[in-house]
């Protein structure tokens, strides 16, 4: 029982004791007008106090423990009382209509924006937000993402047409002038090779073997025999070497017709990569074989972990909130402000639907909480909350009875004098 209720009970008890003591004390002094007035007042005050004590006590329990009819009203009518309380809460104080009407006037977006703006200026909140973000990122199990990402990559590569890939490759090769670079590289290597001593010897040997294998008659045979007698392998090799060096040198000159013809041929071949059916089919076959044997799980997992760590480092940066989160917050809040009516309307509709579907739970919750309490505890709780005011009824009954008793005694005395 609360201290205030105990104190009011004491006051009520003292008022009743004062009325009782006053009534007894004035009995021997009967005869005096003033004593009669006091005696009548104390008598009426005692009756009024006792009547109100009986009434207040009868609400919660049997007065003096006696099973007097129509007493202990609350314990006897607990079920009806709890049902009435639930009904009042559900249908009157917290009715669906009253809650929904209240919700319609709540500016949710305005309140949300104000809270976000205020909290992001709060240093503890900022630290807690960073901590929460890091925990959320850290909770991501990248190993579980690997199969899904692998499947997506393989599906994407499987659907990729190699003809289109070759077309992109050819366009990029032409853009970077690979034809010229490749030709210059080959000519450079050829020039280097031709200038070596052993190259001359090899060319002489090969050339002499070729001449020996030529089958000819008449003048041609006579000419070949003359060349063989006049030129040794060494001299023949030097002649061929110088001839080839001359060709290489001429092909290295920009604008040279033979060079341009070679480059034109290279370009046509590069441009026709995606039209080369055998090449495209070979590339498709290679792609299928590669994807069938490819096991990128470890690589994907490792990459995901690196990304996760980079994100954690990024979030842990002191400037993350000011440089990234604050601008993002401003953009989001700007969007929310621009659409505040629609957002408020949507939230209100969701709450209205929720209330419509779950309003009965209010009464059920109150009923469940009441049912958890035994009768004695429930009565004690009610007495604690309303007992103070009820005790003052007892005090008021005694005081009012005292005043009315004086008044009635005075009227009785007045009539006695008149008669």
C-alpha cells in the first residue's frame, strides 16, 4: 500500500475516533445548549463516519470479516468488473475509430526527419551507428555468397556469344593499331635474325639445296649449272641475305606500297575475326570446356573477403559520416520531404490496417494481465490507486455529519423553545 493511502487511512481513522470520543465525552453534560449542540454534532459525525467506513470497506471486503449481504462487492463481481473495464478500454477510450483518427493527424515524416537530424549531431549516436554498421558488415558470411556469385558468373559467361567478343577484340585491336605494331615487331625480329653470321650460311645451304632439286632442260639447266659453278654456298647465302634485308628495310618505310598492302591484309583479317566460322566455333568450344573445368570458388571468396575488409576500413574512417553518410542522409531526407504527404499517407494506412486487424488484442492483453493477478493483489492495487480518495469520503462523512448534527440539534432546540 502506498504511503499516501496509509496516511489518508490514518486521518479517516482519527476523524472517526474524534467523533466517538466527543460523543462519549458529551453524554454526562446533557442540559447545556452548547453541550447539546456538540453532542448532536459528534453523534451525527460518528454515524456518518461509520456509515461511510462501512460503504468504503464494503467495496473491497466484508466489514469486520462478517459475511454481510451486498458487501465485498469488487471481489464478488471481479469478472463483471474486468469485462466492463476491457469493454470501456476497447470500445470507448481506445476504440478503433479514435486511434485511427489520432493517427491521421500525426506528421510521421516531419518527426522522423527531426529525430534523424538531431541524432546525427550527437557524437555517441554517431559512434553507435558506425559500430552497428561494422557489425552488420562483419556478420555477412561471404562463403555463403560464393556459390550464388559463381553461378551468376558462369551463367553470364555461358550466355556470352564469342562472335560478339571477337568483334569487340577486333575493334580494339584496330583502334590500338595492332596491325602496324605487329608488322613492325616481325620486321624488327627478321632484321635482327638476317644480320647474324650463321643466317647467311643457312640461307646459302638452303638456296643451294633448292637449286640442286630443280629439274630443268635446255638453257635453264645450263644456267643453273653455271650458277652452281660460279657461286659457292657462302656467296649465294650473302646474296639472298642482302636481298631479304633490302625487302625488310623497304617494308619498314611508312607509305611503302608493299607495306600498305600487308597492313590492309592484316586489317581485313582482324576485322573478319567474328565472321570466321571456324574461329568462332573453336572459341565457343574452348569457352564451354573452360567453364566446365573452372573452379573459381576460392578466388571469389578471397575477393569477397577483401571487399568486405575494404568496406569495414572505409566505414571505420573518421570522415565516413561527414563525407559519405551525411550527404546520403541529406539526399534521402530531401526525397522524403518532397514526398512527405505520400509517405505519411502510406504509414497511416499501414497503421490503420494493423489496428483494424489487431484491435481486439488490446482487450485481450488487458484481460490477460488482469487474469494473472489474484483477487487479493487486484484489490490491493485498486485500493492503492483510489483508496486515498475513498478514505477522504470517510473523513468528509464524519465532518459533514458533525455539521449536520449541530444544525439539526439547533433546529430541535429552537422548536423546543418556541413550543
